[in-house]
C-alpha cells in the first residue's frame, strides 16, 4: 500500500509518499481502508517532535511510526477472528492523539480502541473532522468543571478546537461569546455563538462582561490579560503552555488564593469522545467546520498550510476520491483567524485523487 511516510522528526519537506507493507489484522483488530483523515495541530506536533515532551509518547530520538496520522474515517475490509462489534463493509471512524499511522491507504486498529460506526448521512470527511478538535474541546470543558448554561468566552473560534467548542457549548445551553477573524463572523455565528467579535478590532481587555469560563483555543491570550473577565469562581483554560510554561504553574498557584482559577488539561478518554461525537453527529447536533481538502499526494502542502496557523476549522487529507460526499457542512476560507502564525498559506488544495481498489496491495501510488 501507499502511505505518507517520514524517517525522522522535522519539517513537512521530510514527508514522502512511499510504499509500505499493508498491515495484517490481529485476532482483535480490524483492517480499515482509509478514505479520509485530517492534518491537524497534533499531527504537526508529532511531525516536528515539538514540544519535546511529545516524544515521550511518539519516540525519543525518532518517530516510532514512520506513518503519521491521528484520526481516520473509512471502510472495514477485513476483521480478526475475535472481532464481534464490526463486520466487513462497515463505515468506521476513530482517533488516537498518540498516533494511528492513518495517513495511509489501510490501517489496522483494535476493536476496543477509540472507534465507532459512522452514522448514516455523515460523510467520511465530516467524521474525520469531528475527532481531534472535539476531543480537546471536551477535555477542556471537563477539566474546567464546565456546567451546562454557563457563560463562556471562546478565543480562536475558527480553529478546529475553537469551532468544536462553540458548537458543544451552545448545544448545552451556554451563552457563548466568540472571537473570530473578520471574514468568518457569520460562520462562527452559524456554529451557535450568541456574540461574535472581530479579533482585529476588539480584544479581551476591551470587554466588561463577566464569564464563568474563558477558553483560549489558540494560546494567544494569558490569564493576566483576561482575569478581569472572570468571576470569583471563574476558570481560565488555554490550549497552549503560555509564556515560560506559565499555564503549567498557574493551576497550582491560583488554588492557593481566592478568585478565578487556571486549569490545564492533559487530554484523556478518546473512546468517550468518539462515542459522544458519534451520537451528536447522528442526531445532527454537530457538524465540523471544514476549510479545504488535499489529496494524499499533496501531503506536504497540507502540512505546510496547517503550520501557517491560518486554517479555518479542519483540513482534510483525501486518501482516495470518495472522502467528500454531498453532505451539508460548514466551510470557510480567506481572512486570518486568531491563530494566524505566519504569512498567507498556499492556495493549492480542494482537489481529490483516486487510488486503486485493491484490498491488499496497490500497483501505483496516488497522484
């Protein structure tokens, strides 16, 4: 089979499309033909080996897996003798933030892993895009002791994590104030935000409203700059370590005094995330924000684009030409969201590529 591969940690230009052995499922595993996966912030961290702590999970000197990828959506093509929950032909999706080697034509995954059936009328791309951002958003909500109906401010609402958080919070009755790039205010409002602010003209320091939770989904704020927005029982949560890793220290120091607290979650419970998101997708209560698609042959361009920090929601890597179905989805392009980290990204993408139908091996790489 063909896969995105790399030999060591480094920038996207280390990636190549190479031929690797097709995995054989163990008795408790499924063999899945991958239709779609995403290129996300976790993938980029694993690619670069940064922050250094990530190597404790992915390999100290070099990656344990030569094939990147943390999520997938596809079709079961073979099952091990002990598998009971799934059968050949089932559409499935799954996630593991330590890596799944999913940016490949096939993957083997244990039946007991974070995997579920894709609901009817949900496309492969929608399923894949509902994993990583939602997983972190749900973990942040849990760690901050979120309660339905609380007032929440989401900074960076157009990223994968932020856009998922807005939907999940709104679904549970919260009043959500969200910061967005000027070109995507309507997109964020459509996700369920009650108030949408242009981050280029308004900053958190300009607000005088009080919130129960301030959720920085892109790591561009700080507790000191947002503390005035939080009540005595308020919580501040960021997706990044902050300056001098302050978000690792503040959870301890803020608990020694009265007033708002800082939480920094270490995400767990991927199986619970996939189960919950499957229900929300089936009930039509969640639809991921999707920016654009890249074929697997353009994996380098996909990673380069995500690393600019300018993506809107999720970037899909099409492993073959069937990932996109005519299913409703949000989409966004253009102006920079609050997580911009560089100059304008590449304009390539939004195309698909077909791969051969062989179950075990392929005669030519995707192109």
